C-alpha cells in the first residue's frame, strides 16, 4: 500500500497521522487521508481543490507534476510526502 506522510509543519495545526492507501493516484490518496481527518483538506487544498501554493508533494522522491488535477500515478509501494513550505525571514 502507498504511504502518505505529512510533515510536522502541518502537525502544528492538527493531527497528521501516516496514511496507508491502495489509491491509484494522488487525488484518491489525498481523499482517503481527508476522510480520516477532514480538517486537513483546508491546509492542503484550496477552494478549487488544487494544491495550496505553500504545499509541495513528493512521490517516490519526485515532485508531483500537476497542482490542479493531482493525477500523478501511485505504485503500490509509493512513498508520498506532503509538506508545507516554510516562508518568512
């Protein structure tokens, strides 16, 4: 099963457990994570369902291709890291 790992930057705001899913693409995997933690959706996706500007997703070490469709394919053993970029000075 693919593993979704939310980095601790998001953990400051709400619980971010690691999620195992058999989803075939990133959108379905994120939906599985949001089913268990609905508030997480607002930190990761904007009102149109696209990745927020300050969120980056890496799948098996490569940055996700599309911030809107989120249709990157997942392998059964994929490692997906979702992180909130830090900004400021």
